[in-house]
């Protein structure tokens, strides 16, 4: 993708907050012991353990679904999901060069799992549910050697694949009612499976781990037990633990040098258990299901990833969870930056609001409201409270340091609160709802009262901005209307209409113009006084613009949307000056910090990206 064609030089990416905890065994430690490797959207991230410095491997066109690192560390392989009817790509990356070594395409819709052979000779790939095939690739020639159906017709879907440790010609696959050992017959270009004999046991295997000397295969199952199978005889040797099964199944297994097993379950239990009788030796309960365990070096230290997009570090000796990274596990709905500071920012998502430190992307505070979604949030100008809009129709006000609930406004809007903003004097809140109503609330020392209600929008209010004098506000709606209201007399002063679903609106700092954008991919400038259109820019070539923000000096603005690009524009010229290519989900929100040095963008995959803003103000 030529940057010139995209409209200018690239933005400098400074940091990424995010980790896709739903990818099984997605977190790995590179054999150099210096880097963590994990997926986020369509990127593979390499994070230096020592100082947290990040590098990004870009090349996938959709979300990464599986990752494997070769034993020597020379290669990383990653597979992706794709739309039905389209082939899903596998990329083999050259680790030393940080470049694409090969792109392989045979599987339909999804690559379920990948595994390298012990001497980096072959890569085996497993297609998803709609594909159902196993393919063996020659890494040197970058060609497929052969393929086969992943499981017999009588069995269910295959979920996992693993090479043995001492032989490039043997690998194991397992899934729903199937556990097979495959042998490569290279002269005839065939892979031949042998089904393991499990007697009367019927299990769905989620993960496979093979002993270092290839004597036994260990399989974690959805029913919460671990099967031990003799690789030579293909017979079941043991199955346990009998008494205390792992609830919600065994998601991931790792064998330590001692032979003991690390076990991660779907309920968030992380265990060290004995290799002989599967008895638990040490145990820790984590938030949500464990999906990855990565061993560093000889096994004195390991990293654990969970469905809640958290990463933990453990040492073998004390077996205590140290939380090293947190992120949203679902779409980020909004971002707020306190007035006059460029140290903190807040984000909201399903169930929670999080407060972050800008320089070291670290979570400082989390406010959780179970089973609810926060649609929008704002800091009051004095910095004493965070106001937030929720899908249960309530407005909640929290203390930004303690996270304490200070005020709740019940039944603020019938169809959920969708947008919110606070006045500069910190005495009023303006809220918008799913039914199109705009309400103005007065904050009292011990409560609140509704001052006025304004209803002209025919659909969801998507964005609210308040004028500097606190006398007027601006609302954008999904009905294609943008309305300027008098919030003292509660009447509309001006309305602009366009054939679009407005997603976002901004006042120019001098407040004589507004700019809007939405589903028609256009950025429009309007005159505040008579509502006339001044100019219209083609904001995006594909997909809606969901987020927009103007810099403090009014000389530049930024946009982001479904095309996954962050664009910085010159306000007067109406031209793109810089472009940011790194997001893998639709961009939901963009904000420039008040010192015009940092730009924050968020996306539907839960990622938060921090960029260097290319036009710092001279002040």
C-alpha cells in the first residue's frame, strides 16, 4: 500500500495496549527468551520483556486466529480468519528480519491451528470448521506437500495439532471424538493417520502436549480431565484427575522439564499438577478462562494469558500471579482526556471504564458495572468526576481517583443513554438517548434534577459537544440531523441535514464552524450561524467515519473509521498530512491530547493505540 496514494507520510506509532486473549496458545515466549509474541487483531506483536518495547508484524487482512513459533526461533507462523467463501492466509515470518518469508493459502474461512516440525523442515496447518483439512507445507520450497481430511466422517471437528519432538515426519491431531497420529510418506506425498484407541472414552480434545522424549501424549479435554496416551502403542495409559475435574474444560497444557504439567482451565484455574497421578501441587485462580501458557527458558518463569485479555507472569518457586498487562477484551466505545492534562485518559467498553497513564500505557483504575455496556464518557472540567452513559438507561458519575460511585441518574433515557457531555462550570450534564431525546440535568450537592428535555432527533443521539460559554450545545444523530440547541431556553437554534448517519461532530475552537462526519464517508464543514454547508471532503474511501477530533489550536483535525486508518488533516487546506496504519479493527474513537503531542485511537477489537501527533502546538 503506497503511502503517497493514501495521502501522506506515516504517523509514528508509540505504543499499543491490547492482546487477543481468545486465541488459544496465542501467547508465546521466543526461544531467545527476550520477546513475548502475541496476536492483536490482524497484527502479530513482538514485545521485549526487558523494557516493554514493541514491534509489529503487519500483513494479515483479518484477525489472527493462531500463532506458532519454530523450535529454533527462526520462524513465526500465523493464521487468520476470513469471510465465508474466501481463503484464509497463513504467513510465515522471518524472525531475524521481521519480514514476510512466505504467504500460504489453501484453507477456507479460518486457520484453526499451526505447528512447526522440530527441525523447521515442515509446517502443519489445520483448517477451521468449514474447511476440515490438514495440510503439510515444506518451509524451504514454500509449497504444500500434501493434505488430507482432518478427521474421519464419523468424528467431529479437529481443534489442535502438534508435531512430536524428535521426528520431522510424525505429528498428532485431536478434536471432537478424534485423536490421530500421522506419519508422512514423502515418496508418495501422503500423510497417513492412525486413530488412537481410547476404549469407551468419548472426549473432545482442546489441546495436545507431547513429552520431550515422545513417549506419551497428554490431551486436555472439554470435560475437564487429562488423557495420557502411549505414542508407540497408540493406547490410553491413564485419564485423570478423577476427583476434581477442571471446570469448563482444560484449555491449555504445558510440560515442564521435571515432567510435571501446567494446566489452564476454562474457569480461570491455573495449576501445577503431578505427571504421575495428575494431582494438583499448586493452584491459582485467575480472572476468566486461561487460554495461553508460555514457558520462558528452563521453566523457572512462565507467562499466562486469559480470555479477559490479561497477561500474568509467574515464577516456578512462589507460583504467584503478577499482572503485567491488561486491556479491553471487547470494542472500545469512547475515549476521554481530562481538560488541560496530557498524563491520563479514560476508555469505556462492555462492563467497564478504565483509566490509563499515557506515557507508560498502564491501567491505573478499573470501574466495573457487570452485564452493562458503557456507551460514552467524559471528564468534568474540574477533574473531580467522570460522567458516563450506559445502555441500561442510567447516567453514572464516578470519582476518577477512587472509582467510587458518586451519583446515579435512573431512567435518564428510555432506550439507553448513548452520548454525554459536561458543562464547563461543572454544574450541568447534557445527555442523549437511543430514542433521540436530549436532556439537560443540573447537579446538586445531594442529587440532581432534570432542567429540560429537547426532542427533535428521530433516531439515536450519537455525539454531544458543548460550546465554551455553556449556553449552547451541538448534537449529532443517526437520523442525518445535526442540531445546535440553546441549553438555557431548551430550544433548537439551527439544524443541518445530510443524507447520512452522523457519528461524530466537533466545534472548531473558535466556534464559528462545525465539522461533521458519519456513514457517508464525508467530512463536512458547516457555518454555525446560518447552518449552510461550507465545504465537503472525501474522508474515507471505504466505510464510515466513526471518530473525529480537532486539535487545541484548530489547525488540524483527525479522523478514524471502518477503513482502519487514522488520518491527520490540515483544517484550512482540507488535505491529509499524515496517515496511521496499524489498527486491525474498525476505529471507534480518536482524540488529540491538549498539548497536541499525543494522539489516542481505539478500535472495535479492544485495542488502544498511542501515536506521536505530528503537529505539536508551539505553546
